[in-house]
């Protein structure tokens, strides 16, 4: 167990889920198994823990530390682990970052503070101060989680200033939601004097995004379809359009199912998909997330069948 020195985020990086028991306590055994299934797949270059997909919003600091510790124990000597930094205050973000550094994480995925949604784009120094405080607490590589502009996103010029002022920023998880801006990110950030890799998380249009030249992808959908994501990434990197289209045809029904309204249920759906696939015993989520209705689960089973991941007879059994 230990940090991967000089790690640069790239390639296919699943954001893993977190399993819970019926009493809402952490199901460590199931979480460890899920992590192995995702992180040790051929072609996966790293795994993310304590992110959106693992319901970090509902986990205490102590739970986040425990999660990182058992994840490092499980696969930390085999693959780099990226730890989410989910906090509104800069001091708390720095505390999480320091904890992850001490534990042995290889990089940090820094979520935006909710404060940045209140016209903080007019005060770019706020973002610089936030990331500088985190960087003062650790020298781990930082991945900036870039949201849509209307929802906590950093303006283009602010990102450039961040990259200049905080040299440990090595990548962005791009969820800008704008194909034109996304391509600008790819063409600009990856060609800076100190390059910043673009990891797409546009999982609803992954093939289109990857063809723009992103150096990798970081996605919660990788908790279910990482094998297909690896195949798509490799096909795009090889310039094999037909192979990429064939993989994309399998991904498409899953992308439609996962990212249907309401968007808040996307990771809830991924848990249910793992149950349908026999990779997770139960799909327990912590409130305010709620159990999906039967109609939603049936729709997921149909999508898994269309993707060739679930046999039709298994879908029939799941629907009963």
C-alpha cells in the first residue's frame, strides 16, 4: 500500500460506488469487492473514492478517512487512488486533502464549494485562494472538478489563472456540458507550457467527447461499464472509428438510462444496475436519496440487456 509517486491523471478512471447495509452503515466487504471489480480491470489506470458516486455528501470526515484507508488496503499497491475533496470551506477542504496525503492517496479530486454558485465568477481570487490553501496542505496532484458555468463552474480565464498560480493542478474533470467549450479546454489546457490533462466526464456523450482529444475520462458510470469505457477509449486512441462506433452502440442504452431525469438518481441507478448484474447484493442509498421504483429498475434491466451485459432471460427474472 502506498502512493504512486509523480502520478499524472490520465486514461480510464472509474469513480467507485459505496455499498451500505440496511441500517445505512458502510458495507465494507461489498465496497471492497466493488472496488476490486473496477480498479483491477485491464486498461483502468486509477480509481476514485470519496466522490459523488460514493455519496460523499452523506459521509462524515471520519467515514471518508475509513473509506480511503480500506480502499488503499485493498488495491493501493496495484493502482493509484484518487480521493475526493468535498467541502464548502477552504479550511475543511485543506483538512481532507492533508488526511488523504497522509493516508497514501495518489491525487485529489477537488469539488467546487457551493459558495461559487453565488456569482463567484466575478471574484476569481476566491477560486485561487481556495485551491492555494489546499495546495499549501499537500503536494499531491490536484484534479479540478469543472462544473457547468451556470452551476458552480469556473470561467475559462479563471482556470488559466488557477493553473498558473497552483502548479500542482495536473488535470481537470471536465463537466462543462458545452461541446464547444470542452474542445477549447482540450486544445488549450493540454498544450500549456505545464500541461493540464482533460479528463472528460461527459458520459452521456462519451464518444463525441473523447474524439476531441481528452487524455482520459473520470466517470461514475465506470462503476458499471468500465470495461466498455476502456474499449471505447482504446478505439478512439487508435483512430479506429468502426470499433469506437460499435462500442458506443452498446454504451448508448446505458447512457440514456443512467442520465435520464431526475439527474440526481444517476448513481442510484448504477447501484441498481450492479444488483441486476449480480455484482452487488443490495442497492441501499443514504437519504435524501431514495430507493428507485420498480419501473425504473425494469428500465435499467432493459438497457443492460440492450447493451449485451444482461441475458434476456435474466431480465425477465428481474422484472418479476
